[in-house]
């Protein structure tokens, strides 16, 4: 213990001298550049570059300071790696390096990357985030070598949308955590940010929580049709505290869009195998069988996306036909993402606010059910459908499964699908008879994307 304290004390003179160098650097730098954009302020800041600055001298000084700090960091790592004091000291120095690199990137040599004319004022939002971790995230991260990387940028620019500014309180709560500790059990807060258009930022040196007694998942194919072990989910944010409760549908309207999705034997097992006829007096149904759809393009459907509310049953059925499906969902009152993964399938955790993370013309199939319904705005439907069109390959299939809406809105929604100008393999409209008012209908279709231009 004494040796550790002595080593820390020996480091103090170097630390003081380093602060002296930094202070001198700040004085010199402040003479030429305003540092206000890097500070917390309640007033509007304007950054104006001085065209008479000797940029080469400034860059040279900054590089000398960076090298000195990096040398100090190396000494810390080599001397007392496990000391909490040294970790805090090292973290402080690393942050200083980040600030200097950000200041360094503000010179004219980065105009190509930022796209800004440095002789013009750059207006900084007065609504600064107070949480330090947010400011560190949004700050430009220059490349260590000061050169462009293989993607043509000499820095990393993190994005934060206007929705995050409108949800400033919630985002700061999410990003208020202890660096180096276990993250808060706040996924529900993160999901609320996602749904309102502010995707949560990544967190720095904060370890995500895991279930306390995680057990080995069931092996495939047993995992496909068995309720997982309750120990493999963190249940703190749900009404139900186990899968049996979910399967028995004892949560009221906690996940009403998919109230029977966890009942794998009676509700989920027959889906896309045995059609359901909502009107017992007619032969019309909005349900299509998977085998009938795959027969439309024999051997051509290999990979796809299921953008639905569910527990992965569509992906499970498709896997039985050697088709790989990624299931996009959120945890709408129940652990849908965990359930999909524990069944041995691939969940992707995203909302409709996001551009699909797939490249153009790559997927064979997009399927959706219990998601695109009559609640959705017509303009938003356009954005969603045309992004789906972007990732579908020519000849790929779009399967709209049991879309329901009011009868008076049907023509408006059908026009949105017609605008895609897809080939119609299947197209049905049937009454939705689970209510007495007879005001809603089901619409289902299987459409094929044509080659373009067409």
C-alpha cells in the first residue's frame, strides 16, 4: 500500500508539470481560437476561425502535448495497472487527449471532412447536454494518424437526431451511469427513447446486465417449440415473471398485439400451416400457407426479414424449409427479443423510425403481420414500404399478412401498396368479424418486386 502511494506521489510532479504545459497551451490556443464550443454554456456560442493563425505551429504544439500525455499513460500502465487512482488519472489524461484531438480537428485541414467553411460562424445549440458521457459521445473523434481512413474520413462523426434534443431529460437519465460499473437496468427507458425517434447512444465502459442465474439454452431443434428457462430473462420490467404466465396470457393488455404468442403449442404451432377462417360461413381467409408462398418461387427464397410483433414463429417455420429469417421486433410488454433468441433464431431490435440495416437489393422476402395496421399514417407507410422496396432484390416477395383497417380507409392503404407497381401473386380482402360493428377488414397480399427500370 505504501509503495502504491509513493508511486502516485512520484507521479504528482509530472502531473503538475503536465497541467502547466496544458495551461500554457490553452493560453496560446485561446489567443487564436474560441474554446466555447467545448464548454457547457447556457448561451449561444459562435465559433469564428482566425485566418491569420499559424496552423503548422499550432498543430506541432498539439502533437508534442499529445505525445507527452501518451508517454505518461504508458508509464501508468507499466507501473501500477490495477490501482484505482491510476485508472482515474489515466481516464482523465485520456479525456484530455480527446479534447486536444477535437481542438486539433477544428483547423482548416478538416474542412473536407466537416464540409464547413471555417471562415463562417458555426452556431452551437444553446441546449447543451449536461451529462458528460453524452458530450464525449457526440464530440468528433479524429483518426489517430491525422489522415483519412479507408472510408474517406479523417474522423468519426456520431449522429444524434432532433428527437434526442426534445427528450433531453430522458436521454441524460439514460446516459447517467458509472463508468466501469454495471449498467442500470433501464432497457425500458432506452426502448421509450427508441420508439420516440431517439435511438439510445452506446455507453462507454458500462457492462450490460445479464440474468443472475443464466443457464444453457435448449439445443436445436428442441429450442424451436419449447418454452425457455425462466432464468434466462431479466423479468424486473414485466408484469409476468415467467414464461408460463405469458403462455397463459395473464398480463391483460401488456402485449395485446400478440397476446397468445407465447402459447407455442395451441396458438403458434398451427400458424402458416393451417389457415384460419374468420368468417365460418365463407371460404375466405387472410391466411396464406408458407408452402404455397414458397411454391411461387421454388428454390429462390433463401433469406428474408420478418417485421412483425411476435416470438419468432414465422422464422421457425421458415427455418424448417431451409430459409433464414431475421425477426425485427421490440419488447412490447414482454421479452420478445429474448424469446426469439432462446428459440435459436435471430432477433433484430429496432423500430419503424430506423432505416433497415440491409444493403440495397439483398433480401428474397419481407413478411409483416400484426405490425402494419390501420393506425399507421399514410405518409409514414410510404417511407416504410419504399425502404422495404430498397432492400428487396428484383424478384423478391413482399408478404403483407392480415393487415387490418377501417373499411373507409381501405382504399387509401391499398393505393400505397399499388404505388409499388409490384406483380400481384395473391391479393385478398375479407371481413374482420371479431367485433360487432362490422367496420374493419383484413387485407393480405403477396407481391413480387419487378426489375428496374420498368
